[in-house]
């Protein structure tokens, strides 16, 4: 039993060192989000077997980025079924909305 505890302690302390090194490197090399970008990766990994726990932990881990936290609410509402087939609507949306904005700018800013 004691050997098992020491092995677990050694394993988890190794994980902590790796995460700390990743956080340090993220800050040292000025990666996007820095060290706080490492936290959500670790949290989502730790809860990978538990969908509800992963959604809750991900929501909390991303509180500093409120739009990302909101995405976890949408993930929680997903029922696993494919939605409507709107592939071409999304392909058309971007150029069409840019055209509309351009036409509006012509009308409003003559």
C-alpha cells in the first residue's frame, strides 16, 4: 500500500512539474493566453471521462474568457444528433453579408 501511494505521489508530482514547465514556457515565449491557457487544457484532460464534469470544469476554467465559457453551455445542450443540413447556407452567408454591408456603406456614407 505504501509503495502504491509513493508511486502515485511521484506520478502526480511529475504531472505538476510538466504543467508548471508548460506554464513557464507559455509565459517566457509570450504564447497566446500565456500560462492561463495551460489551465483549461489540463482541466479538460482531467475530466475527459466525465462529460458533465468536463463541461462544468471547462466553464469555470474559461471564466476569464466569457465567450468560451458560454460555448460550454452550448456543448451541454448538444444531444448528439446531427442538426439540419445547412452547409450551403453557411458557405453563402459570409460573402452575402459582406455584400450587404458594402451596399449599406454606399447608401449611408455617400
